């Protein structure tokens, strides 16, 4: 793993000798994963600096938490004030 690259679930799984799905479930505190395994996964994830990919989560949920606005003229004071 390079210095600039964040660790992946697969890398955490490889380090712990478990499957990526086990890591994913443990990171989400799924009840089917034992407490010891969940604690090990969280510990290694923290050590490696793992951060969940927010865009992947939004894609899976089919939500982007983004809105679009179409305005006729941004130089009009009303529209520029409405957007700030």
C-alpha cells in the first residue's frame, strides 16, 4: 500500500486472513460477526487509517445528498441572494 492510498476492505481482510465480506459486516457491526472479530477488524482499520468511501455508500443507497438548481441569470441580485 502506497503512502497516498487509503486502505481497502480487501487489504484489511488479507491482513486478518478473513473475507472482505466479513470485514464489511464487522465495520457495520452486523450481528452475524462475532465480537472478537469485529473488534479486530475495527482495530486494524483504525491502525491503517481506513475510511469508508462516502460516494460508494451514496451510490449503493441511491442517494447523493446533492441538489441541482437552474437559474436564468446569476447576475440578478434576487437569484444570487437566494443561493447564498
